[in-house]
């Protein structure tokens, strides 16, 4: 007589798969989950601490009379040109670097032979490892000098445009060159993000487009670029954050004289917030330090706003999925 040892029917209202999933949870999973949550909370705590420090240290400058602020015209008049210079340099860098980075990423992922693509990808990634002081020295001693004939040409033939009104700088240390240096610095960031996103494009979408008679460029335009649009935006915003906070490269390249101007080739250029803090902080004391920290608070808020805007744009495109 045999004994039936098979499990009987599960009680009503129970789910064996659910019980199995609960049984799979191991202590290591719980530890890892706790560490991940702790890391996320730690980042928020650090961010809140930085924000609190900036607000506390900037308060004396916010409450100080206008005549005690450097320049004697108040805090807004002091920080305003710095904000303008910061945004102008970052926008120039973004306008130059984003199309070039997307083109390089497309070449690596869809045009270059595999061996060349791997080597080129490594070279582009190595650009991110170059210290900013090296970029600054290169921009000030080589690129600025070599750009003088170009600046003169821009003034001569495009001087009717306010951006190139001139007179052209005799040293080449202009806002345009500072933007070019920043573009080279953020190029590997945007390229790396775009490249990884393009590689994740579903092969079925690419093959379907080619099967319907599309050329390679048409396939990229219809399948790859729409899929990677959110990744391109993410990479561009990461690069913009790097450009907004860059210090030494801009301080070495840019010949800052204050004021607000859209002239990109002249010798009178607005400074950026980060470069101004680096140059002025060693000689600052008392209220001057609070003023510099107040400008740092403004840069912090600008960066936070840029990241929030990028997240909003990406969330709006979250419903698009290459797997659908």
C-alpha cells in the first residue's frame, strides 16, 4: 500500500507563487535594500545641509545695506552680471557640444566599424579625465591666441550681429572661447550618455525600418533618435550642470571686466559665479565672504532649477517605450 505524499490543494485564498516569492527574500537582499535606502537618505541629508549652510552664511549679505556690498549698488547689482555670464557661457557650451556629441555617439554606434568604434569611445571617455586646469591652460595659451584671426573676421563680416559687434579682443580671451572650452569639457559627458541610450534601441525597430526600405539615416531618424530623445536631454542637462559650475578653466580663459553684454568677441566680458568666487575668495573677509556665499546660493538654485526642469521633460516622455 503506497502513501500519497504529494501536496494537497492550496487553501482557498492563498497563492503559492506569492508564498514562494516571500520565501526567496534572503538576509542579503534586506541588507542591500537597507543600504540603498540609507544612501538615498544620506544624499538628501547632505543636500539639505549644503542648502542650510548657504542660506545661513548668505543671510548677512541679504540683509546688509546696499552701500556695504562690493560695488556699492546692492546685492542684485553685484550678482546679476555674474548670473548672466554663467548662463551665457553655459548656453554657448551646450549649443556647441550637444549636436557634436549626438553626431559622435551616432557614428560610434551605427556607422564606425567595431574596432574603430571601441577605440574612439575610449578616447572620448578619456576627455572627461583631463583636469579642468589643463583645459584652462590650453584655452588661454593656445586656443585664445589661435582664435584672434577668427575674431577679427567675425567683427569684419558679421559685426552687424550684436554677438560679434566687437571690437575684437587682441588677446582672444573672450566669452566665445570660454564657451568653446566648456563645450570640449562637457562633450564626453553628453556623448557617453547618448551612446549608451542609442545602443539600447530595440533591434526589431531598426530592422523593421530597414526592411521597409529606409536608408540608414532614415532608420536613425525614425527609430533611434525618438527612442533616445530622453537620454539626449539627460546628457545635455548633465553637461549643462558641469558647465554652470566650472571654475578654473573659465577663470584662466575669460578676461572678465564685469557688466552685462552679448558681445562674445570683445575684451569686456561678464564673469561667471564660480570663477568669481575662486578669484575673490582668497582676499575676501567678513561681509565680502557672505556676499560670495550668497552668489554661491544663487548658483545652487540655478543648478537645482535646471535639474528639476530636465526631470520634468524626461518624465513627460516616460510613456514612450521602445518595447511597445
